[in-house]
């Protein structure tokens, strides 16, 4: 029998179809979430992966069984679900998506009545209900009702265009040509439609929305070769790629060079802080370039643990005007408190139009760091290895500061490094960033040997 793997956190319940993630599990989690909410309606959507329809039907059965009315909104970006929950004043929402994970994975993401990821406290309650299997099953007259709404992508786009921070007129004057790679995921219709509304010419690449991932779905430079070639072939101004649930955005410049998913957030932060004063919140895995850009604009910068829920909670406490994660996840709370590739794309184009630069020229104005992101299978004694490494790291790195909130992050004179277990996969992640490429590569090799 294949090994059963489930990864559980506030970021969702993730697993491989047929290896522990199945319709029975999905139904039980639907019943558990409906029990947690006690009353009110629930919005549910999904990404396009083939297992999504099966898992969505199972989740809906669980929700209906405990008396929750369900509004199904179809194949939509994760942020669309968040927006719909808030607008419809629902008790909560769910999205059936494994985000950047490969096609054999699927997952359940849970949102509270604010249209935000459930908090750690809410997740703890959900897990307790699921573990106890004490669901508030209802008799036939009290079962929930199911309705369908199919216009939420269009509403999401209209709301994006209504944001005053987006210079729609300036974008239209630039007449950008953009190649979009939506990995045949939930952004296949949404991102091209938004860009056309902004007056751009769109070349669609992998925008069929059929869930067939033609390359590895995470929008990192190593997976953007097809998009890079298309940008050069069509002589486009830039390329845009999103992950399967379209909450992350990565960019390719006019020369066909992937600029790194970190810079999406940096550019969005630059654009917002030109127009609004306030605090910026990023997670502990985000490049220094975003912090530098924010501080240059006079913004206070705060760091949170990795995970959208953690970033959002810190943003609320600080009343931040912009934030996000360095994986291409832009959060603009004046719109809604969740990562959103659509508002990310609009802010990037707004910045390019106002700065009157190409993407490569804009990137050249940003601070330069060399970042290497690595990942490997999570060893069983990871926590012990982490503790041992902390003792040896001072000699290796010359540490000035250690942050233990999320694995270990070491800040030293010419850079930083972080080692942490993933919230979404049974792996550990290592990020090393310095101002010298050889130094970054050397430290990556030296650190990762402690954990493999």
C-alpha cells in the first residue's frame, strides 16, 4: 500500500488522492467545518484539477448534512472565494485546491466569515471536532440547501478595477502586450479577462482551465521556461504566471528573463506606498528587497511567520496598508485580506505605467540580492537536527540575530538564511540570501548537508 500522507495546518488539509486524501475524508471535514460554524451559509469553489469535482461534491455533502446552506461558485481563484464570503456575509468558505502542489495532490482551504484563512485558534477547534467525529447531523427537514452562482470571477475583476490605487487609465495608455501562463488552472479565465479590461493585448498560454498541468505548477523561475520563450517569440512587454489557484503571481521581463517571484511583492509594495503611508508586513521567508523598498518609502516593516493566516493577523494588528509573502503573494487589505494574483497584476502594471519603464528597467532600480531556495524530504529527526545546527551556525554565519518563530532564521552581516518545515508538503525548506552569488551558493551547500 502507498504511504498515506496528510499535511495539516491553517493553510489547509492537503494530501495525495488515493493515498489518504479521499471523498470520505472530505465529507467528514465538510461536516466538521459546518459544525464549527453552527449556522449560516458557506461559499465553496475549487481549482481545475481533475479530482476537484469529486472532492467538492463530497465536501458539499458534509456541509449539507449538518444544516449549512451552500453557495457553489465553480472553478475560481482562491481569492474569489474570499471576496464572495465577505460580500455575501457568509459564515465561512472553502476552496478545494492544493495551490502550487502537483496534480496528484488536492486540499481543503477554510475561510472564516471575514473571508480570511481560519486563525490558529479556529483551526484548533476544527481539528478537535474532526478528531472527535461529533458532527451536528440534521434530520431531513433541517438539511442545508445548495445553490449555484457563476458570476463571481466577473465581480472579482470589477472590484479589482475599482481600487483607486490602480491607475487604470495609465495602464491603458501603455497598451501592454502580455503573455499569460495560468497552468490551465483557476486563473485561466480570470487573469486574461482582467488584463483585457485594462486595455492590454493578451497572449494566452496554458489557459484552457482543464487542470492539465503541462509543467510543474509552482510559479518559480525553473518552471517558467515555456513562458519565457513565448514572451520572446511574441515580442511581449512581459509575461505573467500564476499558480493553479491563482493567488500567487510571477513575472517574466520583456527579454524573456524570469525575474523571480519575490519581486512581484516588491513592485506592488513600491506602487502602494507611493500613494498610501503606513506599515508593511511580510513573512520571515521574504527577500530583503521588499523590506528595503518599503523602508525607502518611509514604511515600518514587520515580519510574521510563514502562512497567509499569520501574515493577515499581523497586518490587522499593525493596521498595515500592504503586505504579503515573497512567493508572489500580494495582500492589499483595502481590497481584501488575502493573497491575490489579480490585484498583484494590476499593481505591477500600474507601477510600470507610472514609472514609464520596461519591467527590466524597473527591476534594475531595485536592490540586488542573490537568493537560493532549496527543499528536501523532511527527516524524522528534523527538530533535533535544527537544534544541533543552531549551536553550530554562529561559527558558520557570524550571526547577529536569530528568530525562532518559524523554524530558524539567521540574520547576519551580508544576508540571512532560514530553515523550516513546510506548511503544505512533507518537506523542509532552506532559503539563503546574500549580496554575493558565490557566498549564497556556498552557504546553501554548507547548511543543507546538516539536514539531508
